[in-house]
C-alpha cells in the first residue's frame, strides 16, 4: 500500500500548464459528443427503469459542462488575481524522532577521515635465493633435467634400489646409479621436502615469481594522516594499488607483538638482511556517551583494533605513532575467502624434538618412535586485505590440537565453523578445492611417499625386533635404532634364510642317520623360526613397497598426498597427547606433521581481518563494488603475469606458440583501446593499476578482456606441457 500511495501522489503532483483555449475546446467537444451519443443510442435505453436515469444523467452532465464553459470564458476575458486570502495558521506539530545518520556523529566523538595514497617506500624485497638451499636445489635440478630430456623414472626399481639395497657398496652399482641414489636420499630430509613443496605451492596459488617472493612497502601518508599498516606485493605483481591513511577518531597501538623474524638475500650488497613482522596490540578504553535528549551519561567500553600487520628492518620495534587503529564499532569483519594469498616465505629450518623425553617408546608397550618435528620452521604466508594491508600466518604461531586434519588446517577461522563448532560444508569444499588445485610434481611426491614409508615401516620393525630380541639372538647387539629400513629388512631376510638352511640341515642329518646303523630321531623343537609377528610385518612391508610406485603414479595434487600419508585423509583425527590417542587420533611422524603445518600456512590465520564501515567515514563512503572489481582485475593481471613469466623461463618449450600468443595479446590490446582509448596513457595506467580515471564498468570490461586472454594462454601452456 505504501508503494501504491507513493505512486498516486507522484502522479497527482505532476502538473502541466494547459492553455485556456484548449480547455474550452475540450469541453465543447465533450458536450457535442454527449448530445450526439444520446441521440443515436436512445433506442437502447427505451426501458422504463433505465430511460429516466439516462435522461437525467445526460441533462446534469450537459449543465455542468456548460457551467464550466461559461466560467472559463468569463475569467479568460477578465484580468486580475483570483487567489483567495490565506487561512489561519494551524497548531505546530510535535518534533519527530531522530533519524539514523550517514556518519557516526552520534556514536563517535569525531568521524574517521580516510584518504588513498599511491606513493610508498620499499621496506624490503624478498629474494628466493638462499645459499642454505643451494644443495637442495642443485640435487633436485639433477632429476628435473633428466625428466625434461625425456627420461622416465621407473619408481618401482628405483625405490627398491634405494630402500632394500641401500646397504650395498658402490661397486655393486654403477657410478651413475649410485649418484642418483645418493642425491635422492639427500632430498628425503624434512628440510628438503619443505623447500621443494613450498616452491611448488608458490608456483600454483600465489603471486610469487621465480626470483622474488614479493615486496613489503610502507605507505607515505599525507600531512595529518596515519597509515593503518604496511602493504605487500607479490613478485609477479608489477603495479601499485591504493593504500589508505586515516585521521580523526583513531588511536595508536599500545605496542607491537613480534610475529616472525626472517632473513632475505640482498642482491645489491650480497648480504643477508634481517627483518621482522609485527602485529599491533589493540586496546580497550572507557568512553562516556552523552545522551542528546536524556540527562546523565552512560559509560561504554570500546576496543580499538588494527587493520593490518607491520614490517620493519632488523629487530627494531616501530614507533607507536607510526600506525593507527580504528574503533570496533566502525569495523566489520572480512570473510576469510576475501583475503588474497600473496606469497609463502620459507627461510631457516630447524627441527627440534619436543616430545616427552621421559618416555622410551622402544621399551613401552607401543611401537611409536620419537621423531624430530618441524616446530621451529621459519615459514609464513602473507594475506592482503580489502584495505590493502596484510595479515600474516606464521608457523610459529600455529598450534596443533586433538581434532581432525581439516579442523587443524582451518586454523579455527572465525567464519569457518558452523553452530556445532565443526567446519562448515562451504569451507570443507574450499579446503578440498584448494588442495586439489595445488599440483605437485611427481618426483616430489615420490620423495614424500618414500620418506613416509621408511619412517612408518621403521618404527614397526624396530619395536618388534626389540620385543623379540630374547628369542632371536641375531637381533641382539645390532644397534637396531640406528639402522635404516633396508638394513633391518636385510637383517630379517638373512636371519630367515639362515634359519631355513639350519632347519634343512637338521632334516638332512636325520635322513642320513636313518639310512645308517645309528638311529637319530628328528626333533622339531630344535628348529629355528622367526616369530610370526616378525614374518607378518616383514611381508606387509615388502608388499606395500611393491605398491608404492603405483601410489606415486596415481597422485598429482597436495590433496592426494594428504589422503595417502594420513589415514582417512582430511577427516582423519590426529593426536598431540594421550587424550588425543584416547579419542582415536594418531601421533604423527615428522613428515605427516610437516605436511599438515604447510597446509595450515596456505590458509588464512585465525586472526580476524577488518574493513571500515561506510557510515563511519566522514569524507566519502568506499565503493565496495569498485574495490572488489579492482581486486578481481589485479588477480587476473597476476595470472597473466605468471603465465608470461613461465613462458619466458622456458622460451624454447613454447617457441612454436609464441606467434599465436602475441596475436592474442594484440587482440586484447585492441579491445582495451576501444574500451579505454579516451584516457591519456591508458596502457601504462592499466599496467600500474592506476584506476582513478576508469569507471567501474570499464574495469569490468578489462576483467573480461584479461580473462579471455588468460584462458587462451592457459590452454596453450597446458597443451604444450602435455605434448612434451
């Protein structure tokens, strides 16, 4: 009804000045039409109860129209004003309720004033080169070059040669084979696997380039304004986005929490410079909120929260006045899916033993063996917020709990849990899709599976060999815990062969004696046998070894890796203490824990990211759709830049397709010219993401153009890779 009333009022308020002569003419035509119509249809109404009413209707209508005609004619020929005198003024109405304000004037002492800046100072550029990783990269490239030359690795015989025959001397193998085995074994360490796996992850889902992870920058504020945090760009992002600075109802942090320190190679000086990432410490203040219409004051408690982390040189803590925080009432949380993963950094790796040293698993009623876990890994991921600040997910800040793998991966995100405290189906799909999209080279998968297989098989063998030492003399005094899996398997195999030979000799001696003059009864108790459990474990390990190559060939993504090395995959439960074991969880070995910790890093931290509400801005409201489209355009540009870097890195591989790619690029540039050609120097502005002169609709058009060219180039890269 409200909508209908508004429609009628609008129609009624619509006025057009119609000339008097037109009004008189209209009435004359109407009178003539009524008279003529009454004459021609008089027979139709020749019914007693209709005839009288019809005649009176015509009569009254003609009289009224004639009267109006005379009035129009009289006043049309007479000059003067015909507006009557105003009536008496009515009583004044009551004051209405206060409406909601477009600013927070009734909630804040002052509004928040925000400005965008493009000028930034570089804090540091993180190089991917690290001298500590040189040996790892060189050994890995040895196998990459073999594969690129068209050589296929027969993992079945290769892994058998590594695991079973690792105790053989060099003379038993060719020098080339021994060199390959040694290089493969050197890559089985948790450090090597971490480096290689993170390199693959960066290539798949981040904006890191081959030479640099990215760059930290500090916004240069205008006079009177303060930055809300540092900003970050990936190695393939060759543009600058707007950064925001604020003034008004803000507060400085009470201090800074150190998140992580890291080193980066300086290509100019050749030194390894040290940097630190800090999080701002929020604070809570009490404020008296004055009522506008009621007497008295009311005490309210407000929290001022940070909108991003800060990067600084060395261990120097930033000044308190360098960055600003915003009141919680003026902030709204950002969905974890809106955060953009810029890059994952991997630095110094330290593997410490944090298990309970008072437990000796080799003697307890368990076959678990203490392993050095990856708890102090200098790894962190950087996530860009809609305000172009960043928040950091550090491995040192992450804690594993007794729960499922996917629950641990999600880092207890604020929006990932449903009403029952479990991961929602929406976020389960997000985790599954992201892990599935991370393609891992088959050779790295082979390293992971081999190391995991060796560790899981080792702990079982060591436990049962120690358990049956009293029954098998050959197991005694062999320093079992220091032996490799191949050495343990060979020990069991040799012992079994020796026992079989001994038993055959017993049978042979008894047979010879029976044919002679002396009778010797065969005593089965004299036979030597390995315990059945040892035989069963040995058989299971050798059978699993035969299927290991099939598992490698059937795996291609990080999701496949998790489903293979962790029972029940993402839904499998892990334990960090005895309570977790009682709940059905498993104590993970160092490879399993390392994979879970890396998966935690490729998802956002459990800290909530915020953006400023429009109603709190005293200058202008942020155009949310425009900011979203600019972010989408930067994502598409990042994909395009990564494709171009991949092609340039392996130019010979794509040489036959270069002309086609350039044609696609030329077509895209023509479309951009048709869309944005009126803007001076539009190509450089698109390259630098200077979108101030571009309307939102034109930004949408640029997104479509980039998506098209990315689709073409992406198909070329995939088809070329499959063909090679």
